[in-house]
C-alpha cells in the first residue's frame, strides 16, 4: 500500500539536534528541499480535520483591545482608545491584555494539535533551539504553514501589531513593512535561560499564552535601560503582552517549575532595516497613515 503525503512527511528523517545547533549546511538543504511538500502536508492535515475544525479569529482577542482596534480602523482619530489600553511598565516597555484569558485554550489546543501532527517544524535556532518552539512566518524555513494559522497570523500582524506599534512608537513607521515570528515553550529542567540581548527588530511583541490555571515559576523577562542602567524583572499574566523597541536590552530568567508558552513577534523594514537612534520620530505622519498596511511585498530576509 502506498503511503499518503502525511505519512511520507512524518517518516522523513529529521536533522539531528547537534546539526541544527551547529547550523550545518545539510539542515538548510533539508528545509529548502522539502519546503513545498511540507506546505502541502499542512494543507492536507487541515483538510483531513487535524486541527479539529478550530477557528482562530478575532474572538480570541481581549474585548477591550478588539473594540479599540475595530473603532480605530473605522476612524483612525479614535486611536487614543488603543493607546490608553497600554501601560508603560518600564522605560519604553508597555503592557496590556492582548488575548482574552478565557479564550486562550482555543489557541493552545490548536498549537497542541500542531505539535501532534508530527509534520516537521523548524525550532527557533536563534534562542538556543528552544525544543517546543516553531517558526511562524512564511519567510522562515520549516514554518507553520497550516492555512488556518497563517490567516490568523497575518491578521494579528496587520490588523493589530503594526498599528499598535505605530501609535506607541512613532519612529517605527516606515521600518515595519516586514514580519517575523516564532513560538516558545520553555520547560523547567530543559530550557533554562536566555542571556541578555537585543532584537534585530524595530519593535517586539511578546505574548504570554499560558492558561489561567497553568502555573509556572521563574522565567520572568528582565529588562535593562541603556540610559539609566536600571534593571527590572517583569512578569505578565495569561493573555497579556509586552511590547518594546527591539534595541531595548532584555533576557529571560530561568524557569524553575512548569512551562511557559509565548508568541514572540517582530516588525522591521526591508532588508532588516530598523530606526536608528537619531531617526526622525515621524510626528508628521497622520493617524490615517498609521492605520494602513504597507504596499511592499514581503522580502526573503529572515533574522534567524
């Protein structure tokens, strides 16, 4: 009996963890040579109901944020509704309820089914090969190509993250046409820490996907203010998000118990361009311009 497409891709020999950590050329070839068949497998997985007919739509967002976003797309001069939701919790770091905690189980169940699909997914090498993570953006090798997820991801980046970023950080306008994202699943005893670093992004959005009754210890995000050298460790509740410029130094502290689940999403300009320190802050940009989508096509640049 001939194997189905899903059976074939599930039986494809994966690169070893050692080869992936060493960025071996064979790993790059593996993802490139199998790109089309993996994308087809994710489509077949959905057609066969692998995702359990789960809907990923705007109902997942926190009602207050969703309402403010909808109002601002209808009338950009209402964008103050969006700005007022975000609280500055550290210099140039803002926090808000992003997803509805009562709806998070839907997204998490979808991601669990993705993991159970056994279709090869590339872990995010850039964070020391987090074992439970996956690349989310089509620019990345071995990304999560399931159609339902990709529709949700595009909506998140275009309808939510980009205008929020422009409202909070005026200087990112024009440096936000390109998207990038990955998921993280920190596990106690396996994924211990992430040393201080900055991101190759104009702006970074970090969303906590833990369920309200899903407890863990440690794994706070530690921020470093480059001017005052102030250091502070921040935690955020299920469904809440932290957003900041990519050049804000930060680190993930060791997780000591349980698991922590996150989406980490970036925006930047073509070819990886980000605003420099003395870039104009675009005070001349109108509200209507902020609430638009870039016309440029996605480039092929992937940070890692």
